């Protein structure tokens, strides 16, 4: 067999493997996997931008949910690749991990988490068209399910300086569970990418023609980069100790570190960290390097500038971090990811690099701006005092409210088992749904905790008032874990905490309030994978004696079409709330472990919702409502 044929067979086998086990390459074939295809292509364009060769990327959702990504980079090379005897363009599109096979492509930093390569997108697309503008020519090739229909050909002329790549693809319906792209998912991530890569223009267009979806267009470009990002997170009218974010950036041993930070009067610390544009939820060496240096510099400056007297003692990490809002963005050639969700940077050399850069820059900045330094250090000393006082008060409140000594809430219908591994608690909205759930459950292992109406918004109220709220107290005592610094996962009484709310806007709001509370005071529950969202059906379709349930509008339509085609008569009932279901229905559709669907809430999802929580929980009602309507969908589609 000639070498050429052998290479061809390897290529086909590679693509076949991707189609056989797509999950191995893109994680999942759910909505998340579908969007992953876009990130894979966009990552390549962002790499061009990082190499300084591209300043504009445009992403369009075309009618029929076809995606088109265009950049003005150098264009994928089109010369014949010596090893394969084929156009390099075809290699990039058909060989797994081809990116690394190009010697001149070593600037590539992206792709820590995804980075499987554009060939995977090709393999999982019904068809894919690629157009490259390079060397004054327009190059083109089309594929079906990863297989080229013909060789790369020249289809036009360009000006020499007009370069770039356009990838257009239609995800394969044989592979994906859904083919519908969400504008809000694409928008959220593309905006984040625009913030993280300052000066880069990212356009997003939604050109689908449909009655529901309006056509949308947005052009995102942030000359301030992560400083603008910080401004958006913190909000214009929040209480800032330092008005303008402090910005620092440096490079050492091929690692670039960029940080924006400021202090607000808030108590919480908010640090968003990224490595190669990927959100490192679990932090890592870049974050610890930053923290160490921050504490060291604050203490040094405090001393040398005389804001901190000997009798004050040393300021601790916890004091220094209160009210801190920071974005840390690191770019590194070979990131090592660790942790439960592989979102923790492990490269040990980065600790020192980040600490050096922050150490020298921040020291200089605070020496040059003594009044800012004074404000920050006074705030930190005040935080320390307040924190010590609050800790004493909290202990008192906790003791008084007996949250720690397990008197269970009155409305909790507990289960008989005491083994947390098999126990579940349903948090149910409203008394009537609570009643149905109590009758429908399997009391051996299912407990029901009905909530009366809306729970308090802990984002606005603070801990003290939250603890006075009956619903919050019921949650805490039912779980048995206590909260905040006193949280103890080992005391958790139920392995599964299942939020069951109506499938409407109010239900989404209540769910968000509950998740906000968990996120702020019991985040370990989410990290440990104990929190779930129940999925009640939206419709009941009855035909003669048979009953089927539909959980989405699409399912309902599919059922209706099928019934029509079989000439069956049927009636359709739309469930407006859980209360409309009788106990048996609630059991069989939503609570029976053998037939229900539970969506596990991950830190990923909550973190994505986190920036949004702030917005959501603010004082203005209108944006909140709009937001929930747009994102209710997002929360519904959390991955299992
Ligand atoms: C391989 C090598 C080079 C660039 C690319 C691939 C590349 C891939 C994509 C995918 C979307 N847009 C892209 N732009 C570039 C290096 C090219 C050179 O050295 O000239």
C-alpha cells in the first residue's frame, strides 16, 4: 500500500472514531456539545488574534441553524503538506489534533479544555464548507460528515492583503440531541472572549427567520479589556473604594499575566480567573500567586507608609480579600488542568511568576498613589474589625436560632430512612404542590419541604436578615449542615436536594433565589453535586386510554405530529403549575427515580449565572424580568 493510501485510511478511521464516540471529543451531544462546535472554530480564530494576525471575528447563526465563523487572520495554509501529499487545509480539517503538526503554529495557547481541533467539528457536521483567503486567492473545499467531496480548489482572486478563514457548517442531526442554537449562550461567551482579548472585534448575528426569534446583531469590542470587564461586573454605581480599577500586566518565561482589580465596600470577594481564555472556576497557581503577593504588598506598604502601626499586627489574607473584585487572565503555552472539573491551573511555576508580576507592579502603583493606598488599607483594617465583630454576632445568632442543634422545621415531611446516601428532599413551591408531593412521594426515602411563596433575596438582605427569614431557616435546619464558615457537609441529611418549581417565570425566579442562597452560603453543596432541578412535564397528551407527557414544546409538537399522522384523536392539557397534577401524576412524571429526569446543578452553571445573579437581584424590576425570561431557558438546559 502506498504511503498516501495509508494516510487516507488513518484519516477516515480518525473521523469514524469521532462520529462513533462524540462524547469523548466534545463531552456531550446535548445542547452544550452543539455549542462546543462553535467554540472549537472560534478558538482557532482567537489563536490567530493572539498571534497578532487577526482583529475581527464574526459569528453568524444562519437560517436552519447553520453556523458561519469568519476571521481576518492569515488563513489556514494551503500549500501541499510534505507528509500527507495533500493541501494543509485538508489536513487541518480531517486530521485529529492537526494544529500541533504545524511548526509555525507554536504560538497556540488556547485549547486547554476543548482544543480537540476543527476536524472534530467537520466530522460531526452533516456538511462543512471552508473558504480561505490567502496568497491573493480564494480557496474552497466542501465535506460531508468529514469526508471531502473533492480536492481543495481555487474559486476566485483576492487582494494579496485580504486574508482570512471562513468556516460554515451544519451540525449533523444523527449526532446531536438538539440542533437549535441559543443566541444568549453564544452571546455570553463571545462577550467574555471580547473582554479577555482587548481590541479584538467579535460580531454576532442571528439571521434565523422565525416568528419568535428576532434577528439580532451585536458588535463587541473592548479597548479596556479586563478593565471594562471589571466595570461591568462591579457596576457603575456600586460603592467602590477605588474608583478606577488597578490594571497590571507582565510577562515572564513565556507566561503572560494580566490582572484588573478594585475594592468595594462589599464583604464578599469576587475573583474570576482565566487561563488561555478558559474560566478556571477552581482557581489554581495563578490565583494563589496573586493572593500571596497582594497580602505581602499590602502589609509592606502599610508599614513603610505608616498606615499600619506595630500594634495593629499583620493583616491576614482573609482581611485583604474582603471586598476585592479581581479578574486574573493568564496565557501560558502548556497549561496543566487539575481538580474535580479540570478547571484548576496546576503549573507550579506560575505561582512565582504571578506573584513577581503582582508584587512589583502593585508596590510601585501604591507608592505612586499614596491616597489610594491609604483608602485601601483603611478599608482592610475596618474589614478586619467588622469581620471579628460579625463573627461574634454570627455565633450568637446561630446559637440563639438553634440552627445547629437539629430541631427540624414543622412543615418538613421527613422520610423514614436516615441514610443520607439514599435520602432526597424535594423543595417545593407552594402549599398545594407540597400537598401533592407529600401524597405522591415514596416516604421511605423522599422528604418534602414546601416553601411558602418567595424566599428572601440573600444578595440584598445580608446574612443577619436572611437568618430571620423562616424559609431560609427551614432550609438550613432541614439540611442539617449549618452555613458559611460553620458549614459541614458531613452533617448533610439528604444526598439529593431537589428544587421543584413551576415551569414558568415565577418558578424560575424562586429557583434562582434558592440557588443564590446555596451559592453564597452553602457552595460546597453545589460543588459536591448534591443539588438538582426537577423537570415536571409541560403537557399531558391523552388519546383514548393512553397518556403521554411532554417535557418541552418540541416534544409536544413531535407527539402531535405523530398522532395526526396516525389519525388519532387526542386532547392536550397544558400544566400551568405543579398544583394541577394529582399525586400519582406527580410521582410518575417527576419524582419516580426510574422515570424522572433530574438536572444536576454544577458550579459551572452557577458561576455563569453568578455575574447574572447580581444583575438579577438588583433593585430595578424590568431588567430582572427580561433577564429571567431570557435565561430561564438556560437554567432549564443545565446538563445532567
Ligand atoms: C494552521 C496553521 C496556521 C494557521 C491556522 C492553522 C489557522 C486555522 C484557523 C481556523 C480558523 N481560522 C484559522 N486561522 C488560521 C499558521 C498560518 C501561518 O503560519 O501562516
